């Protein structure tokens, strides 16, 4: 499955970062690039359950391709969610079902930094995307 352009850009920048400090800085930068979510979207119905941090997610279908927007109250999680969005935005519902989250963060060189709770939280976000697209 080919990667969206945004995902390729993420891979390029993270694979070029030699150490964890540079990747951590990149992660924060990706989080800052996340478009702010409207306060009206930060409601219980859009909150992702299974995350220790607050994460809100909305999705829209445009010409058979999903576009998601998300926000989190935690900086690190915002960065991880931004990288997840880079990976999934523009995919069809069928492609979304096939996204391999551990593989994606492994390619970015971030899998060792994902604690079990963060990993579970990101899986919950992906699961919510799949539910929205079903």
C-alpha cells in the first residue's frame, strides 16, 4: 500500500534524525502543526476513550477518502496523533482497516518510545477512526 505524501514527508524527516533527542523535537513540531480543533468539536461524543490523555477526533468523508482532525491536551500525544493523521488522512475506509500502527511507528523510529499506555491510546484513536469510517 502506498503512503500518503504527508506520511512520506514524516518518514523522510524522522529517518533523517540521528537520535532520540532530534526525534523528540520533531515529534513536538509535528504536534504544533496540528490544526486546532474547534471548541465545538471538543465534546464528549468526539472524545476517544482508552487514552490516558484527552484526545478528540472528528472525521469527514470527501470523495471516498477520509480526512481526520484531532487534538489532545498532552504535547507528546499531539505529536503522535499528528503522525497518525499523516499516515491515514486521504485513505479509503478499506485502506484504513489495513493500517499497521506498530509498523508505522517502527518505521519512524519511535516504537521504543511508545509506552504500553501510549500505544494503547494510539490504538484507541485508530480504532475510533475505523469505527467512524465503517
